C-alpha cells in the first residue's frame, strides 16, 4: 500500500504541475467560446443536426490527452456513427477514465497491432506475442488468460467482436480501417452493457459522409512485413457508403512466426429523413498464422528468434475465417434518441496446437438503447436505458495433432452460451457544470455444454449467472477544458468455456474442477481522476482501487492451457497518468501556428495482489509490471513534418507465477520516427524500433509455481525499420 501512496503522490504532483502549465497557457492563448449551458426548450425537428448533438453533449470538442490541441476533422453528418468531435464530447460525459484515440494518432505509423493504436492510453498494457496476437490487460483484466483474450469486451461500431462466451481475437482487428477507437475502462463501459473488469474497446469505421472517395496506403519493413490497404467512401443524397480492404504478410522475427491475412469491411447508410437513419455492416477476415510459442527465460533473452520445439514439430497455428453482418438504426423523437440493431457472426477457428482444434462459432444477437436528454424542473437530465443480447452455439471438435494435420477425433462438444444485459443510467445536472450519475446493469448469463463424444474427460453441464452491477459517480466541468470525476462501481464477469480443462489430459495430479463449478468474478472499484485539454498541455489522470472476489486465476497450466479456479480475495489498484505538453514553441516559426517540441507520456502503475490467500498470502499477482512507461518527444513543424525519439520502459521485473519465484527482466528500448502529413492528400513516415537491438521479454504466460525450465516467455522483436506512405483524394 505504501508504494501505491508514493505513486499517488507522484501522480498528484504531475497533475499539479500540469494545471500550473495550463494556467500559464491560458494567459497567452485565447480559447474558443464553449457552450456549457443546459439544453434549451424543444426546437423544431428540422433544426436538429450535429449542433444538436453538441448541445446535448454540453462540452467542446477536445483532442486526446497525448496529442497536441489541434483542430480535429469536421463531425460526421451520419446519425448512426458520431464523428470524431461528437464522439469525444459524448465519451467525456463519463464520470471515469475513458479515452478516444483518433486515427491521426496512429495511422502515420506501421499500425500493425492493437498496441500501436493504444500505446499512449495509460492503464492499458498491450504487448505483442507473435503476428497480430497481443496480450492485453486493462487494470489487470484477464491476466490468467494465457491465450486469446478475456476480461475486456471488444466492439466494432458498437457491435460485439468477442465470441458469445467471452473470448476475443485481435487477428480480426484492422487498425487501418477505423476513424477512431474508444476505450472505456472498467464499469465506465456501462453504455455498452459491458460488465468485465477491463471494460470495453470500440473500433469505429468512417462512413461515406466523412471519408475520402479514394484512400490507399502501403507499409513495408523488417522481418518481411508488407501491408497494403485501399478504401473508398462517398455520399449521394440520403445514401452513403464506405468500403475498405487490406492484405498483409510477414516472415516474423522468430522462427515459425510467419503469417498472412486479408480483411475487408464496409458499411452502407441511408437517411429516410433527418430523424431516421439505418446502416448495414459487413466485415470479413481470413488469417493464417504460425505460432512460435513460449520458451524459457534463458532462451527468450539469449536466443530470442528460436521457437518452441513442440510448436515447430507439430506446426502450431491459429487460422481464423470470419464473416460478420449487422444492421444499426437511429431514430430521433423529440428529446429522445434510440439506437437499435441486430447482428450475426460466423467464425471458423482452425487451430493446431496441443490438439487440432476445429471450432465453429455461430453468434447472434441484438441491442436497443435509448437516451432521453431534456430539462426537468429547470435542470438538465439525461436518462439512458438499454438491452443487449449476445447468444450463440459453438461446435467444438478436437483431434490429435500430427505434424499440423488432423489425426483421430478426441472430442466433440456442443456449447451454448447466452448473455442478456439490461442497463440504465441517469445523469442529473445539479448546476450546468456538475452532474450526479447513478446507474446499474444486470447480466443473466448461461453456459451450457453437451458432450457428444470425448476421450479428454469433458463433462456435460450447465451454469447460470445473475450479476447486478450498480454505479454512482459525479462529473464536474471545472471550466470548459478541465474535468474532475469520481465514481464507485461494481463489475462482474462470467467465465468462458475452456477455463477448466480435464485433469486427465493435462496432468492426472490436477484437481477436478468442472467448468460449471467455476464462479463469476466480481469487483468493486473506487476511482477518482481528472482530464484537461488546453492548447499547450493536455492530461489524463485516474487513481483506482478494486476489491475482487472469485477472480479467475490460472493455477494449473500445461502447454499454455489453463485450469482456472477462483481465487478468494484479490486487490487491483493503480495510477494511470497521461500527459501531453508543449515544452518549447516558436523555435523557427513565429507567425501563425508556431513550431513546437511536444512531449507525449503515458505512465501506468499497477499493484495487483492476493489478499490473505490461504496458499499465496499477499503475493503479487503474476503477469503485469508494477511500472510501465511510454514516452515520445516530437519536433512538430506547422508544414506537417515531425521527428523525434521514443522509449518504452519497464524498470522493474514482474512475476510470472503466483508463488513469486520467477520473474521477467526489466528493459528499456528506444526508437525514432520521422513523418510528414500535408493535411490533405499525402502522408509518409519512417520509423525505427528497438534501435538498440535489446533482447527483452515482451509478454508472458503465467502459472502457479514456475522453475527455470518453465516455458512462459515471449521474446520481443529485435531492431526493425518500417516505412510507409498514404495517398488520399
């Protein structure tokens, strides 16, 4: 706890200095006028437009915390998809830690993985493993998940990407396809009905109303990396369209890590009237990826290109084909806006690993959400209510893996997950700048498994979960560019299939824990923070403490497969600090927009522990570093040219086992990037990563008790240089 207090004090000093710099900036910069008044009485429907949404949002558009305060693009005229400005105003009505990352923050870079998108969002620990696969944790979510993703819910334009039982795969994410990415940490994702500790990430595509009619890019670089992308968008009266496609290939830094893939996304919108719009979505992916696997610590640091022997001999792979279709519609009725839609997903996972997994997911669902924003008794009041349904069936067949080929069938399961989430939230404005917020969500989840055939010891059964998650918060607009927030919230997470693996397959000494005996994980989180956007300084700061019950933890592991059980009590707490500051400006350009030296910084302090556990005492939870820092120093010229170094620093090793016997190694890697963007048609970049060619551990799996022979470590990439260009019309 003392370390948490120390970090809290340091973070407080950071905000104090930021606020002082902000005050100085205000003395020398005239900020644009901002409307912070409550909405006026009802106006004619014909007058409603993007300005109506701005009025409802009640705040001025702001850039992200790690980016300088430059003017963002004009908001979209689409009703179903908010533009970047409007989405920023809306997300900053949340009384908790959230972030919006515009495409301008990451598209002028290689943008290979989700890490490239979220690098400067504090509180997000995203480390690549191989190919597009990434180990992601938000506030310690899903630390026990040694493969795939759990604990954070992914959405594409508000439509679920995760499977119906909670898994996620980053192979379906195409960073070149999105206009912006929203990050809702923890229970701050209530508007999506999200209920996991890590919250939600929403990837939002452009529409034909805010996209170029022709946009193409080409990226190439180290380890045989090559990516091409092309898109087109346009509008004709009430109709609009956006279509994008990309293809990539890479040899990979490590042996047995080559891969390739193609991704395509499209949306087609039609406005029947200024008050009603519908939009259809199509997304398709095909990915073929070899898996180099985890190795020992010694191998990771001294022979980082070497793949795990079993992965090469049995040709371990993760191959995915996905088709997703959806419809989303928006209707405005006086002071109420209603979103509703349906979706269906067909996903085929072809996954030769310790066995040959042949899984077919058939997911489907729907959603409806209404927001009523009006004056009640002289005070602004915003009421939100919604219902999400995400159900599916999984045909899970497993075979012997013989050199990457299917052998004899070992099991055939039919799994049926169901998820029904009802949520509501009310924000009442005591005064125009202070809102009190109360909300709750209720999750009813079912996990039913039918065993058609099994030599693995699988058992049939059904588990049902009913989780109520209330939330209270307050949001204060100190001035038009500075907010303070606080909240207390509860979150819950139903386990996924595959959390428990039959003991006679992994190890006969493992205890028998049927999947239907695993309890839901719940957490109560206390949070306080501030964010601000001013011309020469931006900041995001959040401090949180979460008390967890029945945290899903990996206590028995073999070949990367977990047998998950519930820990009794655990604790997650930390500090999330983002800072963007103009250290110097007007160095060579004084008239108009000056040149400047801009510092971006994202720091995360994490203190995750067992609490008086019968086996582990107060040991640290494995899988996350106590300190994680990303920083970038850029010289920015008003012509669109920028250049500067960056670092990634983990100054303290972290444990990979609950017994706290084996750690990673601390590391510092550095890079350099130069970019040019004329703001209209052309942009290009050259970027060097890990230019010191440091051997380091990028990501780990976890286990209960580790030894020097434990294969848990994923080496980071060596020295690499990438270059790319983009052309828009």
